[in-house]
């Protein structure tokens, strides 16, 4: 049980790369849609869900996007703390075996 706990604690401290919108427009959040604009995060709609792709390696983001993709490094815990509960995170999309 202690090993599992240590795994998740380390995971929360891990750095992940998050694709960002490179529009450079950040505004004060007034509703859910402007929250994502303020955070400047790339949000993907899939099967009715809002999903933010995150990557354990920066190169994985470029491979997923089929080219250069602006990213921002964040700790996983800092990202989790600011996201609305209905938003899902998807770790390393496109890297499935």
C-alpha cells in the first residue's frame, strides 16, 4: 500500500507539458468558456467531454499535433487544482501501444 501511495504522490509532483492556444489572449474568467481562455489551455471536445491533453514528454505533444505545438510545463497537481471537475485530463494521447 505504501508503494502505491508513493507512486501517486510522485505523479502529482511530476511535470507535464500542456498544449496551449497560441493566440496569446488572456482575460479574466467570467464563465466556463472564458476560464479556458484565461488559462490559455488547449481543450478538445470528444464524445461530449472537455478533455485537456497532457504529455509526460514535450516531444509527445508535437507528435500528437503532427508538428510544432506550443506547450507550457506545469506540475500535475497545479493543473488539477485549477480545473473544473467536469474536465478530463488525457495523459500522452497518441502514445498508446
